[in-house]
C-alpha cells in the first residue's frame, strides 16, 4: 500500500523483500511453514536475500523443501567465501549443520560457534546455540544440550525476544530442566555493595580482582555473590553477564 502510493524508486525492491521476509518469519513462528515459504520465496533482492538467508533456509527445511534450502545455502556460501565477516561464515556452518547428517552436524555447529566468537551478532549466536542445543537434546546428550540452551535463553531474555525465549525454555524443559522466567525487577533488591560486586563480576573480573577493586576480601566477595545469585534467581556468572544492571 505504501509503496503503491509513494513510489520508492531504487528502494522498492528492498522494501518488498523486507516485507516478504517479515511475513515469512511471522508465519513460520505461527506454525504455518508452507505459507511462510511462499513469502520467503518472494524475497528476490540480493541484499535482502543474504540478510534473510538463515530464515529462508530454515523455512525451506521446515516446509520439506530440502532442494530449495540447498540451493539457497549454495548462493549464500558464494557470498561468504569472499567475505571477511565472521557472522557470514558462522551462518554457513549453522546451515550446513541443519542440512547435514548426525555424523557431521556437531562439527558444523562447533565451527559456527567458533566464528560467532569473532562476531558481534549476539542474537544470531543465540540462535545457533538454540539449534545446537535442540540437536544435542534429540541425540540424548541432555547435559551438553542444557549448556547451550541456557546460554541461548539468557540472550533472548536480555534482548526481550519473547518468542525465542519461549522456544529455548521449551527445549530446556524437554531436556529435563525447568527454566523460570527472569524477573529483572529483582535487580532493585540488591544492596549498593551487591550491585557493585555484580557489575564487576558481569564484566568478567575474577573474585580476587573484584576484591582488590572494592578493598574487600575474596571471601566477602563470594558471600555477596551468593546473595546476588539468590536474589536474581540465577546460578552462574554467565547468566549475570546478561542481566541489565544499570
């Protein structure tokens, strides 16, 4: 409607591609893979197609169109081969894992996570961790699966990506672990000193380094940290790193 009444010139193809991508993702999330694929096939602009590559490949697989997923991955691989971007290489490995068999999927997922370490695309890394966790859980590697699923859930909750949080939480339940919904309001329950400790720990500082910063003993820092974990309903430093403390 907007494009019809206000021509966008050279951006018209981009806009149509983005709208088709968004509709496809929405329908996929609503459990309508066939309808989702219809819209994802409408993405023809090369830039938008690269942006939407992961969603398109997943959409094709969910709609049982493996041949289309393979073709779209081959196209994206050509782009990634000449790109220095770590996210592109991570995405290729992620999709190779989805298309591969059980004997090589794990290696592809590990490769994807290795590339994600050099990328700033936190959301996409969490998507890889969710997919990897699901793969491990279905392969009865439940303990390994929980590590990746918990990390993915932490990111999705921090970003406010509720549909993705729900998926990660469902996978965690299927792995035998219950994940409570995070209540960020509990941050206000921290004392001023606990908040200081939490911020330093969230930055990755070791206990002894936090103690040196605050002129306290390491034992006192550990005491505060236990209280912080209890109040925030978390169990690890990794989870603390994904909680807004400002």
